[in-house]
């Protein structure tokens, strides 16, 4: 069990297989990101799951991209399980979708007074057309948010400088990058020094969700930690990515002594 102080404003961090994770509830994470948006403090956020962690153990670029993030939160139920084994028994998932939607709701409320400036959002990723559909739905749901820029994720490495320029020209406060792992985390890490945004978050396939092209798991499955089952059912190709879970479990158990009692709730993931 390794605990260490986190970056300013993050608080204590707990290591899961050597990766520092902030054991914070959703509202605290959303508050931390909202504070960064308000003050202009730059914050790159990683929502970590076991598949990403295991991939990083064999991918130096991805490992560095994760480790250098300003805030790493437990997205996957496996990361939550590992934190609970270390004593954070009330820990819950901080999913990318819940984090961003909670943040947008906060910013929507803040923008209600007419004198308040709207937060500016840039959507990067997805197939051509997905960003436009997601933007329209986001602005209808949170009219206090402005989608200031959109670009699909099908661009070459040589075009990255142009994409950075587009993001900067949009004067975005929040950049959501949905290009999948490892690409989105590596791209954000590589170009973070050049990007003139306050907060950057890798969001995987969430642009498809916000565009209405994909549905989220029913609430009951989310609450019981079984959202992954629904996603595999809807997208069978995901099963290949879950093959790393037995190795993840073995490694966590080897790192954290098995003498600690784990209740039944912690086993259901």
C-alpha cells in the first residue's frame, strides 16, 4: 500500500500497480476541475481503467502520458476494487461520462446570470459528423455551454499541428478528446504544452454517446458495477480487451496482501 500527496488541490493519491490514483468521489473531482476552469490552472485528466493500466505496462508512451497527468481518477470498477482493497471502502467509479456531464451541469448553472461568460468546449474525435451531432445535443441539453470547435479524429500525425492551431483559435476552455486509448492520451500528452486550453480530458467513445449513436447501460447495471457487461454485449469486440482482467486481478492481489477481508459488494465487478 503506497499513499502519497498529490499535486496541488488533488489531495492524497493511492498507487494501483504503481500508478497514482486520486481516491475522490465524483462531486469532488468535478469541483476540482471546475475550480481549474475558474482560475485558469491547467489540468490534464485521465480516467483510468484496468485495460488502460495493463496496456500502459507494455507501452512506454502511454505509461508516461498517464503518469504525467495532473489528475488520475478511477473510471473502471477494477480500479475501484483495487482502491477498496487499500482501505478506500466507499470509493465509487468516476466515469468519464459522469465527470463531464456533472461538470457541464455545474458550468450551466454558473452561466445562468447573463453577465457570466459561457464555457467554451472543443470536441476532438469520432468519425466525421459525430462531433457536429454531439455538439447540437450538448448545446440543447446545457444551453450555457458553447461548443466553440469540432474536428473528427481521422487525421494523420502530420496534421496534428493544424489541429492544435484550430483548438487554440477556438479559445476553448475545455478540450474533450475522443480518439480511443492509447491514441487520445498520448496525443494530449504530446501536444499539451502547445494547447492553449485550461482542461483536457480523454473521453474515448463518449462523442458517439452524446451524438445519440450509442446508448449507455441501464442505471441498475451502472450502480452494481456491471456496466462493462452491457458494453461487451452491445460491442462484442470489446471482449478481447477484457482478457487482461485476470492478470490485473492477480497482480493487484500479489501487490496487496490477501489477508484483508473484502466484502461481497467489492467482489461484484
